[in-house]
């Protein structure tokens, strides 16, 4: 099996990146991802459920996240809820995107976009 290069999937859309970041601390379900993205962005990004599940479908297909067992009595997760977690490859892609964004910001700073006039 050939190891995939995270760069092949870049750039990510901002919404995709936020979903991966929301999953960085551990597994969770869709509704919590919506809330986490909203909190991470101080309310500036509010994903609709349709948008979120479209992103989840793509992330699953690309191998960035995985879905696991519905419901967990120990965690008190409802049987109807699907939970998701980052894969190792997903974490690598999120890290590569963060580096790309950091480099983009450095360019903007060098071009003095943040200089006060």
C-alpha cells in the first residue's frame, strides 16, 4: 500500500478545515461538530446540517475521518447518533493545511497588509 501525500488534498475549504480541527480533540457526533465549529470561530462560521454532512461524506471518502459504532451506553451517546474521529492521515492533512495557512499569513504580513497607515 502506497503512503498518501497530504499535499494532494490541499487546499481544504475553510469549512472542511474547521471540521477536522473540531475532531482534533477526539471523537464526537455531528451535532457537536456543528457546535464546536461555531465556538472555534466565535460564531462567524455556522454550518448547516446539509453542509456538514456533505463535508463528512467527502472526509470519509478521502480517508480523513472514520465513522464508528452508533451509540455508546458508557458515553451516553444516543443509538441514532453516528460518531466520527480523525484518522492518522486526516490529522496529517489538517496539520499540512495549518502550515499552508501559516505560510499564507506570513506572506500577507511581509507584504505589509497588517501595517497601520
